[in-house]
C-alpha cells in the first residue's frame, strides 16, 4: 500500500508540474486598438487589410467622402501616412549589401512601425509597397525631381478614364488639384504652370481642403523638372508581429525618454539633428492631426520641443525560468553545454550612442544582461551561422554594439539550463518604435480592443551575408538561389514572405520576369508568385530610371503543416541579386492570459490602469478605461499573465 500511495503521490506531483507548465505559456501576436480618433494603435494597421479599412474610415469621418474610387483611396492612404510618418534623416542599417556596407531600410513595415520617419527618398521608396497592394502592380513610382524625391500613382476611372499619373507626395504633404478641383495634377503638369499660385499661395479651400505644401515654397523649386523615376523601389515582407514568451513583457513609450520625457534616457537608431538627441521634425502634422484637414496655417513646432515629431521606444524585459520547462519557448538551440535564446521583433535595436553617433563603438543599453550566471556568452546576428567571441557573463553586461541596428539576434549562454536556474537572468532589449502607431488614450473614456493572433515571425536578412550563409542552393551572384527557413520548434508555418533586390535595367527590361517558389522537402515545388515584371502604365516618359527594383510578396501556405520551408528565387535573364529578406509567419500556442497596463499623465497627475484578457482572446472589447480631459500616454505594457 505504501508503494502504491507513493506512486500516486509522484503521479499527482508530476501532473501538477505538467499543469503548471501548461499554464506558463506565451502570447503570440498580442495587439491593441483603442478608439482614439487618430492614433488607435497597431491592431488598426498591422496588415494591409486592416490598414486600408482604417484609412477609409478615417478619411470618410474627416472629409465626408467615401473611398470607392482610385482617387479617394489614394488620398485616404496619403492622409493617414502624413499623420503617422514624418520627414527626418534615416540612419543606415549595418551590413545590408556586405560586411561594412550599410543601407537605409526600404521595408515598408519597418518604416512605419520601427522608424515612423524617413527622408523623402526612403519614405517614397517604402511607400511603393503600400500602393502595390492598394492600387495594383507597378501603379506607383518614386519621382526624382530637383533636390527632392516625390511620388506619383496611377489612378483610373471617372475623370481619369483609363488612367493618369498624379502627384501624391507624402513627404511635403502635397496633392494638387486643377483650378476646378475636379482632377489631381501630376509633376509634368506642375512644371508648366505658376507653381506659387497652385502650391505656396493656395488656401486649403481651393485645393479640396488640403494645404498643398508642408513648408512654404517646398514644391515651387522641386517640381521644376523630372530627373528620374523609381518603380518598385521598396518592399514589404512580414507584418509587425511580436511573440511574448513566458516571463517576457513589452513596454512601449510613445515619446522619447522611457516615460520621463526629454530628460529621461534617449535611446534611438538614427541621426541627431537640430540640437536634439535622435530623430525629430519641427514641421509635421503627426503631432496634431486634428489641424490637418481644412488647415488654415502650416504646422511649425520649432519653438516647442515637446510638440516636435519624435520617436518612441519598445523595451523587452525577458526573465526566462531555467528551473522549469517554460524557458524552452524562447530557445532556438540547446545542447548539454549551451542554450541559445532568440530575440525577434518588428522594432530595430536602439542604443544610447557614444558621441551621439549610433554607428560608433561604445553604444549602450540596446542589449543588457543582468543576473548571477557563471558562464560565457556570445551573440549571433545571422541565424546562428556565426557567433561573436565569447565573453564572461556579468551583472549589467552590455552587448549593444553586437546587435544595434538589427531586428533579430541569438544570445548563447555557454552553460546548461540547470546551471542557469535560480540565477535571476534578465535580458533587456531596448528598441526604437514609432509612437504614432501605438494605441493612445482619448479623453472621457477609452474603449480598448485586444486580439491575440497566435503567430510569430522568423526572418533571414536583410543583411546579404546572413542570406548568403543560409543559402542551400545557388547564390546571390547567380540567377537562382534557395534559402531554408525553420520555425524554432517545428511549429506550423502559416505564410511565407520574401523580397529581393536586383538590377532590372534603365529603363526596366519588360521581358525580365522573376519567380518565387516554395517547397517543404526541396523536391516538390509550388509557385508563390510568377512572371513579376517591371512594366509601368503608359505614359512613363522617364528621362532616367532607377536601375534596381524589388521583387516581393507574401502568400499563405494553404494550411500545410510543416515547420520547415525552402524558398527559391529565379529570373529568366540571368540577373543576380544584391540583397533580400525572407520571413515565415508560424503558429504558436496562446496558452497564457495577457495582462495589459497603461500609465498616463492627466493634468500633471500620473494614472495607471490594467486589465487581464483570457488566453487566445479574439477582438475582445471588454475593457473601457475612464480617462480625464487630455490623457497623455507615458507607456503601455503587455505580458503573459501566468
């Protein structure tokens, strides 16, 4: 009887441990949306379908016009971008083409969610990707003019009949209608008219309620000639998805300073301008969108630093529990002598730079380790193909220089999990994030919507060396190459995303066609996208053309259950590839509840509120936050509630 009783106690104990571990799960793709009139948050814009619906609803509410024409769809998109993305220099990301060869991002989702700013060139190159999904293939182009890179789209129907290129500049916020306000004009038309009358001196009421220049004179000099066009000059890969593992929380700050304002810690990936630490802009509609439509004056926040366009931050704090099985959800690789923890997010790893220059060595606070481990650690940024030289773990160890400017890294502890248990390991990753796509609070009361999508993302690139090290056939220097992507623990892959950049000719060769395929085993191949050509609507009238273009897209894998996929890129004219980016979106278990917390300032007083959502919640609207007249969010936080 004693033996039976002992066995039963052991079984119950094991069952208890299993139940405990089952509840210590993570949350895949937690997203929030509020009913703030302009900044409702990521759940309103994290896919193109959600984005276009949000743009349409906002545009109709503000202007009274529906988005059932190309013209209105285009202006609704342009309006939304102008209040979520401001003009400022981008800092190149490291090693895009090869070691030591950085390049500014052309990825649409990174531009919107991680940066929220860019110069005219990067802004409009990225914007090509949105128009690819909104209006169709090759119906947008960055247009290089005098001292500026502008943007045009091809709209059709109604006044535009079979199609016309029209100006849609989201950098200097310019759309321009003819004198009768019936049709949008393009750059070729503006070259031939008195631009001061059409732009600088034109009130909003005479231009369909839009002031046609962000800054006086912006368009008068720039729209004097067309130098070149750049079709398909940006791309979009995986949508912005976060996976919070057991013991991990994400706190986001809409403004610089980590909740303490400009006197707080200023961490960023960018360039310091106008005497400020980090990206900023004195003329933007981002900070007060309510004054945009029917504006009577142009925005200018030069004398008020608190009203300038600025960046935000995202802080991941991860405390893996090496004493239980819950740590395994964050593991990318494990053997008896080491364990590798992965970090992946849509936000670029930021830093407090040395000498205000993020590229210089000596940057801090992007990746900091705390705890009492007695082992060496090292880092990989190429999917574990290579690691940095090992260094001794210490409390406060700062590894920022190894990961800054990246979206993923793999942190290797050269110790067994049992040796890390009870050592209070904390991994802090500080990123830059666009505060205007975070879920803000509104006065009176705020309705919050929460959704747990149950997915995560794994990526290769955009660094060319990272792609090259993960090629299983062919090469970037060949007309065809194949990469292999795996989910961390064999999770089911839901979709594949890809982007490659190639020399496509000047002008692009219409006979050049690209193809993307996928395979689960490297033997049977299925088409992701075929016959991708750079053929723009007529008239193109290009004096010159950007000679490189992106081939990009994404596709669901029709419910095929597989934790591994190969993606093959090829073309029919022997073209090589300069760089690229590949991602998989895969399923994860939403085992945990999610605790959401807000901290905000209300007339000088700090307020907080929190709510716990059930595991796997879908579009849950159960939480309303009572707020005062003018709440200003200091931070919003999400974490698995185990």
